[in-house]
């Protein structure tokens, strides 16, 4: 990872941390179960499985409700920093907004929302 990607990853991690701190207590507790991964782009195996190479984020694993029912697949949110940077037009303020929107979008999936429900909340 280049220095600039490392710096963007730090910025993305800070944004996610601020979002986590702003969530209501029960959502903070639920979100604490999630593993967060910051990669530059999706790995070859994800692309081979049908994930678009320019995707901004991804949720994998069991939802909150499934976890509560004992389904053991650990949830994870992936943020693809290089893709987020490109989607932001390489503007720092826009990058932070993209990180925020993408993280909340993927968190919505963890909470059990489908694409339409996430979009209805302005997180597309």
C-alpha cells in the first residue's frame, strides 16, 4: 500500500470511528460485533465470485438478527479505499462523505435492510 493509500485508510478508519461513536447505545453494541476491513480494492476471489471491481463497500456474514438466532458466520464490513477515493473525484471532503455513506449502507445490511430499504434512507 502506498503512503497515500495508507493515509486514506487512516482517514476512513477515523470516519468510521466517529460514526460508531455517534450511534445510539444499542446500535453501538450491535456494530461492535462487526469486523471492519479496509482494502484498496476487492480481492481477486471476490471479483471472481461476482463482486464488481469498482464496488465501494461490502457486507458479508450473518445479519444482526441471524447472529441473535445463533447463526455463527461473523459479520464483516469491507471498505475499498482506492475505489472510494476514485468515486469521490479525489476530493478529501467528498471522500469522507463517501466513506460515511458507504459504511452506513453496509451497516444497514448488517441490521437486515435490503437494497431498497437502504436506498430509502438515502444510503445509496
